[in-house]
C-alpha cells in the first residue's frame, strides 16, 4: 500500500511467495545450516509455475481471461520487459512457450541452463 499498488487497482496486483529447495553439493549430498537442519535456498525460476498453481494465481488468471504470460528473471538486466516483437512473434506462431537465451560458451559461466526432458515414443515395426 505504501507504493499505492504501483499505479494499479488493488485487485489487479497479486503477489506470491517463492518456494524453497534444499541445498546440495556437487555430489548430491544435502548441505546443513545447523547440525540437524538442511540448508534451504529460493527454488528459482523453475518454482514459479508451481507457486502460481498452488497459490491460486493460474485459476485467477483463467477467470480474468488471461491468455498469455510474460516472465523475466530478475537477474537479467538486459531483458526488454514485455518485448512487443518477441511477444508478438510467439502470439502469431501460436507457440506454447517462447524462450530467449544466449549460448553458454564455458561450463563455468554462472548463468543458468535450459534443459528439456525428451520422451521417445517407440512403435512396433511389426
């Protein structure tokens, strides 16, 4: 309220809580914050979708007729928020997801990695 809802109507501004995930080392072992407490950290971009579902925001967006969503990482200083060309291209292409990224040139670079889980379908040849 101290920011007057950033110029929006109160009912149109929704905030959600980011989830937490356990910290592990490179070997996959849990890191401890204290002797009997696992260290936790914010679960990052991947947790956004779960949070939107669990906190009722997807249902709210559907009830308002929202058909698309633009997301941008907070640590991406060069991102053009709401880039009309990118959003328009995705809309015209009727894509479910559009992603802008740059190639990771060195495995030690600190920015994230996009991953995909491919599921192969096997059909009987006979």
